[in-house]
C-alpha cells in the first residue's frame, strides 16, 4: 500500500496538486470506503507532518 501511496503522491505532485482528501486516497488505493478511517489513522500515525486537517498534504519529495 505504501508503494501505491508514494506513486499516487508523485503523480499528483507532478500535476501541481498539493493536498487531497482521505476519500480520494481511499479511492486511489482501491480500498473500500469502510476502511477510510483506518487509512486516515494509519497515515497520520506514520507521517503526522503531512496531515493538514482535514486534508492530506502531498509531499514534494514523494
């Protein structure tokens, strides 16, 4: 999943996107909507600096 997330972030960043919703991340990672809160909690725990409530910041280094 982290490889797919990194790929998504790199693609989004290449298009000038700076932030995304957790709903969009869930869709991009092909996860069921029911897992959105789990994904959100996992990502915030792993990369707290990218959480800019209520959005996820697309890391420039991705």
